[in-house]
């Protein structure tokens, strides 16, 4: 919940210039809903795509005041949506079941889905991190086909490392990413597991991105606070 319309457009313009020459990765930004259309318009024809931060569980339009359907996001220029972010789970009662419904709705309406999973500090300290993430994956992706999985990107967010300044070590992040890939293989097979991109999302910054991206199973980053400044975000994109 950052940046008014003018600020969002200004940052989009600045970022577009800073990363115009970058082709080694996909770049996606997720502005507030109020800025989605304006930002997507400014980024049209660039190497930056636009995502929504959330969507409804519903596919059909109807009496759901305050909700935004996935095809409304697409209509505003989004090609993807973030689903089940830790803040949605923590503050707004998002569940694995609602994540599943939202993911299916988004996929059915043509959007790529960034499906977020991750454990709290208590869960990690109690030795439950892998079990929690396994359940989130199983329930959140339940019923998806091999074809559906082509539109899924998994984002691992250690909740204890979001907005706290703490970061999982590259080794800790790699360990969980490898576990996520094995879990995907167990359900969807090795081809799907190998093709599915798994992003790390826990206080990613310009000064830790290189060490994270050296790990075999870390395919990218879900960037929070460091994405609010165009230069900082561009430095993450240009980490090589």
C-alpha cells in the first residue's frame, strides 16, 4: 500500500529507463490497484510487465463489493497476480483454500500466478518449517494440471525475514527452495518441478541478491521494500 498515482507513474518511467537494456531476466512490478492502468500504459512496449497484488476467488462478475476479479486486472494491463502473500495471510485471513481458489480463477482468466508460501519464526524454531510449506503447496496448488502449472511461479517468503531486516542465509533459502522443488516433483513430476520458477522473498536487497542468486534452486526474487526506489530495484535487476 505504497505510492499514489503520480508517484507510481514517475517510478515506472524511471525504472523503465534504468533497466531497458536488461534481457537476462523477466521484470514484473505490482503497483496498487489505483495505479495499475496508468503504470501498465507507461510500461507498454517495454521489458517490464505488470501484476496485481491480489484477486478475487470468483471468476464471474457479481455482488462482491470491494473485490477485483482477475479479468479486471487483465483489462487494466496486468499479465500476472500475486496470490497468498504473507501479509494477506497474516492480516486479512487468507488461507490455503482461498489461495487455491484465487490461483484457479487467475489461471482460468489468463493470468500468471505468483503463489506465496512460507513459515513464521515460531514454526521454524519448532522444526515445522518444511511441514508448513509442504501443506501450503499441497493445498494451494491442489487440483492444478500440468498445463496449469506452466502459469505458476512459487515465491518462498520466510515470514520472519519480511520487513524485519533479517534475511535467511543463502544456504537456508537454498535448502527450502530445494525442498519446494522436491515437493513439486512428488506431485507433478520432475519436468514440472524443473520448469517451475521459485523466487525468494525475504528482505531482498542490492547487497544480498548476488549471493542468493548463486544458489541452484533460487530462480529469482520477490522484492518488497527495496522495490520502492527505482535505483535500488534496478540494482537488484542488474546484480550480475
